[in-house]
C-alpha cells in the first residue's frame, strides 16, 4: 500500500507541475498579445504608406511624361498636399466705374465671380473677338434688401474681361433706373425702399451709398463667328462713283457780262469782211 500511495502522490505532483507550467504559458501568451497586435498594426501601416507612395510616384511620372525617364531625371517624389486659400477676386463697384477704382476682396460666393474664371462650370470667358450671346442679371445684395432683377440677354462683340462687362452693365442699369425704366421689386415696396412706392411703380433712383451692393451674374450661352468686312464690295462701289463722276460732261466757264457803257458789237470788223481801208 505504501508503494501504491507513493506512486499516486508522485502522479499528482507531476499533474500539479504541468498545470502550473500551462498556466504560466497561457499568462505569457496573454501578456504578449498586445505587443503582437501592435507590431502587426505597425506592419500594416508601413505597407499602406508604401502603397500610397508608389501610387503617388506613378501618378507624378504619368504627369511628367515618359521623356523625364529618358533624360535621366531623378525620380519624381510626391509633394505634400497643401491646402489652397481662396484667390482674391477683383471687381469694380458701380460708383467707381468712371474713376477706374477697383477693390480686391476674397471670393466668398462662386456665382458672383467677375474675373472670367469658370469656378462653377459656367462659361464666363469674354476674351475673344467672336460674337458672344451673354445672359445676365443684376443683383442687389444689401442685407435684408436682396433682389435679383429680371434676366436679360445681349450680344457682346468686344474682347473684354469680367470686370469691364460688370462695370458696363451696372452703369447701364443705373441709367435705366434714373430714366424710370425699371419696375420696383415687391420686396422693396413692402419695405418702403428707397421710398414709399406702390405696386407697378418704376424706380427713379438708388441711393448713392447703396450702389456698391450691385452685382452682375452672367453666363456666355453661345459664340458665333463675326461676318467679315466687305472690303471688295466697298472698293468697287468707290470706283464706280469715280467713273460716273468722270463721265459726266463738265460745264464750260461762264462768259463775263459786258462792261457798262460799252457799245454793243453790231457786226464783224471790216478786215473780217475783206473790205479795203480808204487811203487818207
């Protein structure tokens, strides 16, 4: 019995030792799990950054063209992205159109751009000599009095920029207002601006200090080639006029009137009739 009990005790001790070793192994694995996850995450981040770098290099090589590689240029590196601030826009106020003063402000609204750029997909380029069909409207942007006046269209044959077109149409609008050709909007009638008005009345002026709130929204709808000057037809017409003036008979100079008291000639002289003079 003693040998059997000793054997049982020895087996129990071995089981206890193995259980302790297993517990220690499991605890070690649990402690190493965060480090393994951290290392795996770092490896994934590095691989992702390498992939982004490769894509950037490929895109820059495509933009640079194949000639950059043939000429032995260094490898193009991707530049860090830099946020671009809004570019300043120059526009002319209506009261400064004559004096030529300009004011530079930040571009707050893309639709009110007057520099000829196409920031919202619209065609605003007036820099050509073609005949351009332009649709535009006058805006009044004073706070609590915002109004968009009726839309108009015009043909623009001149080569100009957005600022010149804006100054032109604002000056034209102010002239129409002063000539009572613009109906008062209902919002201004309700607010009694610039003076008490009735529905259907025409404006007769805008306060001078409020003319700076006028804006022009425009869009180029279509372009048409202009007709050529008819130089040949004009030259032929001028030559025909010169020919007609040369073919007309020119009148002779008028004969001078006879002097007062001079005897009128009654006949031809004696020499002309063949008579001989009497000898004295």
